[in-house]
C-alpha cells in the first residue's frame, strides 16, 4: 500500500524548485519520467520505484483543500496556490521519509504546507 501525501505550495513549482527538492530528498536517487510527462519517479540504484511526484494542479477555490483533506491544512495560503500529490512506495521503509524530504524542501522554497505534516517512523 502506498503512503500518500499532498504538498501545497504558495508559488507555482518551477523546474529549479523541483530539481532542488529532488536532490534534497536524496542525492543518490535516480529520476525517471512517466505518464507522458505528468509524473516523476524517484528510484533507488536497483531501479526500484520509491516515490512518485505528480504534476502540480492549481487551486483557485478558497476552502476547497480543507473540504477535501479536512482541517485547516491550507491555513495561511491565499488562492491561487498549487497542489502536488506525492506517493511513497509501500514496499520500502525508506520511501515515506524520502517523500517527506522532497515535500519539506518544496515548501521551504515555495512556501506552503505538507499533509500529513509528519512522516511515519523510518526503518533503519
């Protein structure tokens, strides 16, 4: 089963922010595209998929994210902002931590929030 999360960014994700965030997730990870360019896959040295990152979707309706995810995850953000779905493989205990490092780096560069805000425990 995958570990799913959402990155909400105040500014539109650009190529530089995405690349820098992928490097922050893990410098040794390999990158592969998918879904006709709508998906980025982060893989380990053996080629096993660890994290998938979907293209950003613009959010124009205030309160919509709170309705979908519950709570005030979008508190402090003003429309428009961007929604990026990130999925960590359920087959590797490192994957959720890698996904959160990517997400946290995106928010550091572009402002925003991560849902859920904390990664589950990473196995040694």
